[in-house]
């Protein structure tokens, strides 16, 4: 009995071409190089790791008490930095904590989030989860341009009622030592017109102020000092 190999050869039709396996796929090349995003000098210190920021924070609130008056709380707050890299962008989150027993958690213990991308600086509510989130953030105008200029513009945002609109203004002012962003809005209902004021300098977030954003209160953050943390080294062995 012929062997299977002879049987297979004998079953091939005369004149037919031998079927050869396809060539192996080419070896994959090196991965595409991803260029790290470099934040602009005007706000680059917001994106430097191993820094600890110490702030003096004042919370001035109107409790609407029958006897009138305002309640003022002061606290020292320390903030650490966490960075998150994206394609063509860099995120920074300042997580702040206070050791004061009188500190209101939502006011004194909070996070500040910044996103740097080509075009400027943004301040989203939280760090983007992925690239799609980055796109959703940077589609809006930045707070500060990569090369800050003193500018002003007016716009409207939706009000609390159907069909209502609240007029707002945004201003950027460039000084010798800091660049500041301010947004004011005239509200239709609430505790009064709102104001958000942010200043960045060579030290980082120099100051942050809100008025009537979290209720009938004014909250002021002022940078006191910046602490350089030692570089962490892994354990050998």
C-alpha cells in the first residue's frame, strides 16, 4: 500500500501549480513616538510634580440668621499634585486637605483640576477619563491662552428658568508677576451675581476667589508658600 505521502503526490493533477503557503507578515516596526506636551511658561508650574502648596483660606458666609451678620471661618490648607498624561495634553489635580476641625469639608477640602493642551489652559470639574473627554474639554475656549493677552468678552449662559439667559463677562489680565482670569455673571435667581477669579504665577495657583457660587458666601484662597518634596527612590534588593 502506498504511503500517504505518495498518495497525495499521485493525486495532484498533471500541469497544476503547487499551492504554497502565503509569506509571513512583515515584522512590526517601532511604535510611533509620542511627544510629551509641554505646558506654556505662564502656567507651567501648575504641572510640576513633587510640590506641596500651602494656602490660607477664608470662608465668609451669610447664614441668613434672624440677628443678621456673617460667619467667617479661616483655615490652613495643604494641597498635593497628581499629574495625568494624555496624547497632546497634560492634566494636573491639586488635592487639598485641612487639619482644622472648623473647616467646612466642601469648601476647604476640595480639588482644583487643570488641563493644558495646545491653545491654552482649561479648568474642568475633574480630570478627563480618556481622549474623548479631553476633546470635550478643549472644544471650549481656554481660560488662559498659551501666550496670555489681556482680553475681555461677553456671552450668555442658561439661567435657572426655561428660556432664561444670564449675561456674563470673562476677562484675562496679564501682569508683571501673574496672569488672572475672571468670570462674572448676573444671575436671574440666587444669592447675587457670581464671580470666579483665578491667578497663576511662577509659584503656581497664586489665588482663587468665588462669590455666590456655593451659596451666599465668598471664599478666598491665598498661596502662602510652596514646598519642594524630595524625589522618591525605589527600594533596592
